[in-house]
């Protein structure tokens, strides 16, 4: 019986620690996404089309389509 209780306590502690970790990491990820958006916007403003692969990937994610279909006007419109 004591073995079940220790397992239960351990599982509860693991569950609680995971919830805390998700909350903390979520805040960090939100900050990093904001920083990445600023960084990529600056690269688009200062760069020339076609952009580096990192910028291409970011544009594809933001516009929801493959980079091969994205025009320079769409990219410039996103950062204005």
C-alpha cells in the first residue's frame, strides 16, 4: 500500500513540475518570438529579394504559403 502512495506522490510531483515548466518556457518563447519578428522585419527592410533561407522560412510561416509564391510586395507589406 505504501508503494502505491509513493508512486502517486511522485507522479503528482512530476505533473506539477511539468505544468510549471510549460508556463515558464511559454513566457520565454513568447519573448523570443517577438525578438525574432523584430529581427526578421529589420532584415527584410534592409535586405534585397530573395532573402536568406531563415528569412524565407519566417515569411512562409507568417504568410502561410511557400516562399516560391511570395512576392517582394507581399514581404514589404508584412513589415510595414
